C-alpha cells in the first residue's frame, strides 16, 4: 500500500525476504477461504465464515467414462443433500450436520482437511440411502472440504470500502462462479450492465454488523442452505 491505496501485489521472496512488487491500478482479492487472512493484513474485515463440509465419492463405475460433466448437479432440498458426476465416479455432499467453523490461517496448506467420522456423524451414511448410485456402489474417498459462507449466502463482489485499489471476489461457490466473474468484469471495466444490482453483493453490506452477528447468522444458515438457493 502507498498513502492509503493498494498499488499492487508483492510476491513471496526467498526465505523471509520480500519479493518483487507487481504494480497494478486495481488488485482483486479472490483467494477463497484465505480471503479474511489477506484482507486483515490490509486492515479490511471480510464478513464471511469458513466451514467444513463432508463429501464422498464412489469407486470408479463401469457404466461411466472419463466425460467430466454431462449432467446437472442434483439436489435433495428436504434433506440438504446433493450429488453429481465426476468422470468415472459419482460424488455427494451433505449439510445435515451441525456446522463446523474453521479459523483460516496463512499456514493452512489447502481447502481439504482429513475426514473424521466423529465430526459429521451419520450425515454421509443417511445421504447414501437417498441416492440410488450410492446404495450398493463400493465407497470411495471421503473428504472434508472447506468453503466460505456469508450471512446472506451470497458472495462478496466489488470494491473494498475504505481502501482504494482493492477489489473483492470472495465467498463464491460453483453455483455463483460464472455470474461472479461476469459481474466483476462489468464493474472493473465499467462496460455493459452488471449482472445484479451492485449493492446486493457489495462487500460492505454488513459493515454495521458485529463479528459475532456475522458468524452466528452465517453458521445458522448452514443446515438450511437450500432454503435460499
């Protein structure tokens, strides 16, 4: 930063040394679950909470090939379960468990954590009974994936309030991804019409909320995630 404005990104140097400064008129922070850590270094609070989430794959299925995606994600809203294809495997996830927040840190090396049965209880076992492909198929890899939630379950897209030069594209899911990219491009280039009213996704829309209210509201929406989507 220079005189209260973001002027670029500094790369990591060797050891503890500072790296090269890559200058830019505008910098977009789109770092997923690490967003709050990096934003805090610039004095910006991101109103989002990282949560842990169970996911299960089948083993490879003989009726499937390497086509990555040829069918939509299927949701079971009443059970907060969803399923989709991954090439030769099927996958499913479930929100039917108590929310498990995670405090992000710069030391966190990835958004996938070791899976622990005790953390998620019977969520995946019950979800398997809903999806025909999972009832008899051999069980494959299980994972604990971390993603970000905001109090209204919508992403944070637009300029950071109070810090010129910094823009945000955070807390977007696969269901939001294309729209977030298009909306951000319209805002940055000042061309065409934004996808939605910019205020709906403005990063500062929860500035008047306390950290506690942001956290409690976001986590409270976890199990009812399909009520709004």
